[in-house]
């Protein structure tokens, strides 16, 4: 019972909402026939408004309908205008199906409502002259169907909303805002269209399907955008994303290794991805991950860094037994590149080690800028102390020109530590000044000023 009450307040059209509220009050008061009549009135008003709105938005098939309705409304309460509106109501569900506002199943359910409305409004239709006396359950079922399938939904069409989704994903000004994506393409669409959109996003994210001809976006960029959508959709409807992943994950078995790694990097943040990954695919992926760490100091490709960054994800470590070892094998520059993909508490314990291993001035600056300062908000006092000790004792860190300003930046980033953090910074400053003479450029006077 509570579910219908909530849906009444979620009716899309504020002008239709009072009609729906009236139908619900009629049901609660036991006036079943009035409930059915009011429910159909709400359905008719809602569909007319939605079709007219589609015509205003440029939908060609809705323009003739809008003209017919507007002509009848402008004529006033005449016999001709009443007859016209009766014709509109008679063909209303057919128009709604043609414009994809409802599907044929919903059409059949609303047609039953319309027939019951006729019996309630015209009791003389019964053969023996008895008044039609519907059961309360019938009225409640009609109202529930109308709310779920139509009245709480905006005027979004099936194929049209899918096309709008594809156009948005291919727009050079694509907006990855999760709130925008879920509000526009998930919450404002019907169940069938919603499933099509999520299924389309999954297929592109895994298989890197080509976009429509003439679209100014390459398949890999489109796949990355689709994955961003899936992460947003999973926050709103995790079960739907899981179901759609189940249908498409098997295609990973036949894709080239590089494509498998890219798909994993895109979707590895989703716990449902790891839930649906079967054992053979997990074993293949584990073998691919084991070979990602280069043996020397060559730069780690971006896709490989994205995959190894999934070591921060608990299900990834459980399913991929080699991923932690592969990350540990990386040289400091590549380890920092992985950590920088997405700052996470899993990586924070590696911060002090980066400064201990820095082998040159420029490398020290690069590592600090890339994966030390960004981790400042995640450091605790103990890790900060270890980091600063390594900073001071490693000459390549202490005497690199840019490190003077980076120390100020890290000091700001660790402000959350309060007095404990300030104690570590004072200790660092004292340590540095025991190692640098009074005339040295590297006495960190900028940091002293920031601390003061």
C-alpha cells in the first residue's frame, strides 16, 4: 500500500498529479468505480500532454495529433469539439505505441483500464441492466500499472532516448557527471529503454565497437566514456549493470590480450565485474597481468598502469593472484605512475619508499609531484615522519630545486594531521639544517615561512 502512496507523489506531470491523488483517495474510501474513472482520466491527460510535448520538440509523427487537440480545445465546448476529443481518446493508446511512449504490453494493460472505465461510467452497458461493480483489487491494479508504466515516467521514447544517449556519448563536449548521466538516461527512461542503454554501454566498454559513421570519436575513447556511464549507473542500479555484464563478459574470451586489458582497466572498479568474471577468464587475465611489469626502467604503458592500479581493489587482488607481486616489482617511477592513477589508501604505505629510491634531482621532483603530494591527505603522522626522514636523508631529494616548493605543497596537504603533523615538519626542518650549512640554498626557508 505504501508503494502506491509514494508513487502518487512521483507523478511526472504536476497537472496530472491531482487526478492521481483523487483516484487514490477514491480507492481508500471504497468508491471503486470512481477510482477507475479517475485513473483513466489521469492516463488520458498524461498521454495527451506527452504527445503534444513531443510535437513541440520536433517529433513529426506527433504534429497531426497536436493540431487535432489544439483545434478541439480552441473551439470550446461544442458538439464537434467533444466528438473530436472522443476520437482522440479512442486512438490515444495507438498513438502512444507508435511514438514509443508505451510498449504493446502496457498498451494492452491500459486498454483493460479503458474498458473498465467505460463500464464504470456507463453501467447500462451491462446486458442485464445491473450496475458494474468491480472489486477493489481491480481498481488498485489499474492504478499501480498506470503509475509504474506511465504516470511516473517523463515523455521519453524508446529508440529516441537510446539515440540521444549515443549522441551524448559522441559529443565533443561529453559530460561525465554521474548525476547528469543517471538523471537523464536512467531515472527518466522506462525499464525497457533503460536496459537497452546499459546493455549498449556494456557492449562498447568491453568490445570497443565502432561508433556510428561520421561520429567524431574513436572506438577506444567511446568505450572509455561508456565505462564512465556504467560506473554511474551501477551506483543507481547495481543489479541492472550486473545482469547486463553477465550477457557480455564471455566475449572477453575471444578478444586480443591488449583489448582484454583495456576492458579490465575500464571496468575493474566495479565489484559486479569481478563477481561475473568466470574462472577461465580470471586465469587468462591473471597471466596477462603477470607479464605487465617491465624488467628494466622503461616507462610503463598507460593501459598497463591502469590495470596494475586495480591492485587497490579488494576483489581484483582476490581473483588475480599475481597483481600484487607485479606491482611490487615495478621500479619507483613506474610504481609512482600506478599510484597516481587513483590515489587510494592501499598505496599510501608506498609513499616513503618513493623518496628513499629517488636516484636523481629530476626524478625526486617527478616522484614527489606525481605520487607524494597527492597522497598528503591520506598520510598519517607516522607515514609522514617516514616520508620526511627519507626526504631529508636522500641528497637527491633534499637538494633538488623544485623540492623547496613541493615541501610547502605537502605541508598544506597534511594540514589535517594538526599538531602531530606539525611536530613531524619541525623535526624535518631541524634535520635538514643539521645537514645543510648556514649559507646553503637548501635550508627550506619557504617551508619555515609557511609553518609560521
